[in-house]
């Protein structure tokens, strides 16, 4: 059976902080200037993960907006659906993250982050990751989207098999238990492989069989 630990040991670890994408400001014009704080007067901006982390250090609002722009550079969700629900959820994220920071990321915190309609893991796990949330054991919050799910189901790594056995291709949203198990397993894989947890997530994001090559580089 394949071991992701052994596989990663044979690869060059990427630097997740350098992963970026060029984003045209015009893609966000329909949101009435809400993204002006991200783009300023520039017609476009190249945004890396490091830039998003820096934005979160400035504040929750600009951090969330930058994370949303980085994650959805075309200015909409899959199918062209607007990002308005995610934008309206930013105050909810701020309150929930304040509670998480006082304790740790647990099932209740994850469920609260995902409690709003039309705002699920494709957005919330990006916010948790860039906000630096951690579990009680110190496992780092990571992005968990449909590309990560595709990778896990296709590869069925030994280390992730207990998690994969609970996943379904048509269920894109993880339960709190599945997400926390993903974080803990990835933390273990990171310790054994010598890779950073975010580098492992980035590897999965880029290696999603049957999906188009990622636009983020």
C-alpha cells in the first residue's frame, strides 16, 4: 500500500508562502468597492500566501478579503456564483475566531465557522488557515477544498486511510471530525516526512487527478 511519507521524502518540498496568483481588480468590481482595500488603485495584483498572512496581521477585515480574493481570483465561486455570502460572513468569522483563539480549534468552533448558509469549507478553511488557528494538540489549520478531497480519494494513502474510508466523492463538505482528523494526520505526516503541513496540503492541491492544473503557482 502507498505511503505518503515515503513518497514525500523523494520529492523537493515546495514553499507554500510563495504560492501566488495574478488577480485582476476588475473581477471584483461588482462588489461595490469592498475589495478596494486589497487592490488600491492597481488594475491587478500578484498575491501570494505570504501576502495573505501579512494582511491578517493588519486586521481581520483586510485579511479575510485578501484570502477570499486569493482563493477566488475570478471574483466568484464555482459556476460564477457571487462571493457576497462570504463577504457578509466576515463579522461572523471575526467573532468565531476570537473564541477559537481563546481556546483552540475544536469541533464546535469548526461547526460554528460553517454555520452560515452558502459559506462552507472552501471559504472557512482558508480563513482558519490564514488566521493561524490550531487545535488543542497544536495541529495547524489547513485549507481543505474539493481538490484536496479529490487527491485523498484518488491516492488512498496508508496514513490517511482511516479518514478516506469515511469520505464520499459527492460530499464536498467535511464534518468537523473529518476536518480535525485531516489536520492531525497531516501533522503526523509532516513530522515523519520533514515537510511542513501546509506544504503537504499544497502538494495535494496540485496533484488532484482528473482536475485541471491549478492556476495558483
